[in-house]
């Protein structure tokens, strides 16, 4: 039952609170609290809790038209489940990188893509993405819609005073 009941088990990762009995009922009754947004193919080779942040980084990369050196700082607000899974801001290897919200967001902002090539066992950590990850502040927030799952609010502040913001309510995958 640890897979369901542990701190980062199924119930706490997919439910708003750690309610063991609700998870057991859903499992035994074959009902789902995952109806919205439904089952979606995993779009990135990272922890699902990073997917909304990556979506935001890709959207900002596409829409803002900037160079990385124009980014002053980034604020990344995550829910409590995502905060528990975010173990390493500045990863030293590919396995840590998959669970680093800051690093995954940095890859998206820099390259407009986050793919398996960024996390291969023989690949090293991208120094430019690691440097940008150091300017990304990941903070837990309770200010998300109740129906959201692995939400992320991303704010990118540029050196010229402009700011781009993105709200993702669902981690895909």
C-alpha cells in the first residue's frame, strides 16, 4: 500500500489532500478523480509535476522573442505536491535534472523544447540552463484553482522591465 499511501504516493500526488480512505474508495469502486483533464500522453521526459512549468516556458519562449541574457529572474509558483517532488534546483546529473523544476523551466525558456536528449545518461548538464536555473525561484503556493493538478504560475522578468506570465492548471501526462 506504500505506493498509494506514502508521502509521494498515488493518493497524495493526484488528490488535493492526503485522504487515504478516499483513494481506497476510488480504487475499489473503480471511479476516478482524474476525470479532468483526463488521460493525456506524457509530453516531456521529466517528472509530471514539471509539465505545467515547461508548457509555460515554451509558450513564453515562442511568444516573447528574447535572448537568454535578457532574462533578469523567474518566479515559478507550484502546488504542494509539486513542491515535494522538486528536490534539486541545480542538478548535477540527468536523473536530478528530471526532477528539477527550475532546470526544466530553464531548458524550455532557452531552447523552446524539452526532449529526451536533455536527459540522456551520457549527457552532461547544460551549463547555460544550469546558470538560468539559478535565477529561477520555485515557491510553493496555495493560490490555484481547486480543480487543478500539478499547476504552475510562471513569471519571467526581463532586464528591460517587461514581464511575461503563464498559468498552467494541469500537468499533462
